C-alpha cells in the first residue's frame, strides 16, 4: 500500500511541471474596432520582417501572444488583417497594450511596460510636431518674400530641435532602457569647436566627413544584440559600407574588418555583419566586388569563425571563393590552350597585344548575337592601338560556330575546346554568356564581366590616359 502511494506521489509530481509551467512571455493587446479575426506577431531582423506568432482576436477585440520561450528583445509588430500594423518594444516579457483602429498610436495605452510607455510617449509627442511641420512646409511653398521663408524655416528648425531634445532627455533620464539605446543611436556626434578650429587652421577640407565616419557608430552598443531586431543596425552598416566607404576592394575590406572587429564581442552582431558583407558583395554589380567576397571567405569562413554555417554550405562557399580568387581584378589571368577551326592550338598568353579582350560566347546565344557585332566594331576601332581579341566559343559543336564566324567575318582569334582538354567554364567562371575580360600585356585582369559600352570607355581611358567618367559596374548576367 505504501509502495502504491509512493508511486502515485511521484506520478503527480512528474505531471505538475507540464500543467503548471507558466508562459515565458505574454503580451495582451486589445484593439477597439476589431473582432473575430486573426492577427500576427512579427519582428524586425536587419532590413526584413519575420513572422513569430499568431493569435485570434475575440469578440471584444482582445488577443494574447504568449509562448514557452522568452522573446528576444527588439522592435516587434502586431500585423492586423488589413496589413496595417503598430510596433512595440519587447524588453519586458509581460505587458498589456490597448488602442483603437481610429489611430493606433494616438490612442495607445500601455500597462506593465516602462519601455513602451517611453516609446509611445515619444510617438505621441511627435504627432502634433509632425502636423506642424507639414503645415509649415505648405506655407513655405507659398511664401513669396525671403523674410517669410526665413521665418518659416526657423520655425521648422526649432521644431526639429525640440524633437531632438525630447529624445536626448529620454536618453539622459532613462539611460538603462533599450528605448534610450534606440534613440541615442539616432544622434549624430558633433565635433567640438576646438576640433573645428584646428581643422580650419590646417585647411582640412575632409575634416567633417572623416569625423562623421570615425564617430558613426559611437552610439551603437555592440554588446546588445537587440539592436539587430530593429531597422537601425542594418541601416547603419549599409550607409557605412555604401556611402562612407570608398568603392574599392581594399577600402571595402578595411571597413568590413573594422565592423567585424567591433561586433566580435557579440555572436549575433558578428554573425550579421559577416553575413551582410559577404552576401552583399557576392551579388553586387560593382565590378571587382568578388574580391570582397573572397576576402570575407578567407578571413572568416575558412578560419571557422562563421559558426552559423553548416558543413555542406561552408564547403560550397569556400569552393566558390577558390574559383574566384585567381580571377580577381589585378590577378594574372590563368593561361589556357584552345584550338582554332583548323585545329591549331593557341594559348591565351601567346597573344602579344598591349590589351587582350578574352571573350567567352556562344553563337546560339541571343544576347551574344547582339553583343558580338558590337564587340567586333570596337575591336576594329582599337586594333591599330594594340588591342586584340581571344574569342572562346563555349559550345561543344563547331558547326554553328564556324558558320557564324564566317558569315560575320570575325577576323580575330577564334578558338574552342575541340579536344575537351580543359574545363575552362569553371576555370574562368563562365556560367552565362557573353563574358568579357580585359587584360593588359602581361595578362593582368584590368576589368571583367562588363558590357561593350563600358569596355569602350575603359579602353579609351587606358589608351588615352583619361579618367573614367562613370563607376564601372558588371553587365547583367544572361
């Protein structure tokens, strides 16, 4: 009897956690004007939004998001059936919100969350300020006298100062809150008057830019990964990499390493920085951006710092970088031997031109059929100035190739892999056609994956020692 009793006690004790375990988070929301429908809980991550949970709105407009695991901190959204949404801070795990479909922000009431009281206090403070700014903009558009315009602009500037001061007060009075970190990240660090005077004395025209760049991340807490689940961190690193970094591979790599070092102490921030830079420049249309991709793979993926990548994916990433590395701008193009229509071999390095255009094409490719005549015209334009073409047919059937060359009188070096002796498609990363590489006399890669128009501009620049007018971008892949 005692044994049975003991077993019963153990059974009951084992059941208690399953029935008594409370939720790790519970967000109760009531929206006047909604009932009997579904609402979604979503969150920011970088520049994307992801679904986290769903809830059913009852007949009184009440719904609850809850779960067994605490929500990672950040800015979340309640997404309503009409696709409208309102945001809130998740820092505390238990709180309530109440609002109205007439205006989610102005009617918001917060219970149990100091963070969201500050967050909505600021949003509600902004509402009349925003209306005042809109009104002043309309007045400014109609102003005909300079003094009137000046007075209106002054009013607008004063409103901006009020908004900035409101945020600064939150940061000053509630420095430990996540809201304070968000608002602080919006503030721009300003140089002191002494620093300005020194720069002026030195006639340093780049002082303001360099100061802005050097202090761009001063107000971002790189130890707090909640910032990833807001739009702020992504916008910051995007602006830093795109607008504050010179668009050259060396400069981009330097900025990438700077950011990775700053984020090193937080696994999530480090992951996001390395992932963002790697994927952005792997697919960038900036010519030579694959140099950034190779740099990131060699420094962070090959060294096993990219802890979030599984073995199979890591292998593919490394293989891709290994293919691209010998083909980077500034590298000597790998040599190859291919055969002409009479089965005579010709190596790429046998081309003795000042500039060699390595052209990979297919006579049956529609885009090639448009670009090849343009390239041939360009070849005739520059042939007397030391430019030659090593044109590689990627199709394994020579019949159409020979016919196209004959009919279009392509009197440059025409070759193909008659003997299937090499896998040049992998060697030169030919996954689409046409592909153009421009090489100097030592076969160093000057430009690649560009269109004929850009090739014309680059050749003109090199041959006539003229600066390039436009940033060089890769041609669209076909």
